[in-house]
């Protein structure tokens, strides 16, 4: 049986902003006992985890590289916080259109070349940067959300490409960065 690996695709902000967001995640860990979001660098997901056979990895890298052709860097604007249910707190992306367009292209290429499963597809992307997730219990969410709901957070970064992450069985690692030529 041929081995498959898990991958996902994301935009990663510059190091300075990543550190700022990591500090928010550390604050949530310390005050609200939620550390799961610290397992990954700050990112805006373009493609949720999907499986590809090990022997198809080179083709995956080639297909993703082609997506960058003729693409221009774009600004990602962040403002305030949002939530999903009572388990996830995130930083809002206030200009989702360029992220959504890139997501559509990536999903189209992955579907054509690798046949994504139904659970690997996102129809309505909601770009964001997660700062607290699944291990944030209901009680701690009820304490944390009022603190973040009205809290000010404003920043912008230049999306100059995207990153392919690969799961090594324990953690997600950056497999390759794909830079836009313009």
C-alpha cells in the first residue's frame, strides 16, 4: 500500500507580525489554558489539510509552483477579532477577496491534478488567523471572548507568496515556500 501524507497550504505573515501574533497566542495559553494554536506559525489557510500519495509529492510541488506564475504580491489587512462558535478566536482579514481568489485557484489545481476528497474542499473560505482553537474550553472561551471582542488590533502584511506545510506524523513543517514573481 502506498503511503500518503497530509499537507496544507497557507499564507504566512512576515517574521515581525508573526511574533506579534505568537505573543497573543501565548497570552491565551497563559490566561485561558489554550495552547493548540501555538503548534503552527501564524497563517491564513488557503487549503485545509489534504492527503497526497508520497510518490505524487514532486507533482504537487510542480503544480503549486505554476500557480505563482504571473501572480502579484498583495496586501492582507487585519483588523479586530472574530470567533467560530465557542471554540475558536481569530484575527479578522478585512480584505478577503485576494485570499479567496488564490484559494479558488489552488483548490482548482488540486482538484484537477489530485482529486480532492469532499472533506478536503472549502466552498466558502473565511480568511482569518487563528489565535485560540479546539483546546479552548467553553468556560475559558466565555472569559476570553469579552476580552478580545472589543480589543483593538490593526496590522497589514504583504502576501508575497504562500507556503506548503507537510505533517511529519507529529507536527506540521514547512515543506516549500512559493514566491510570487511580482
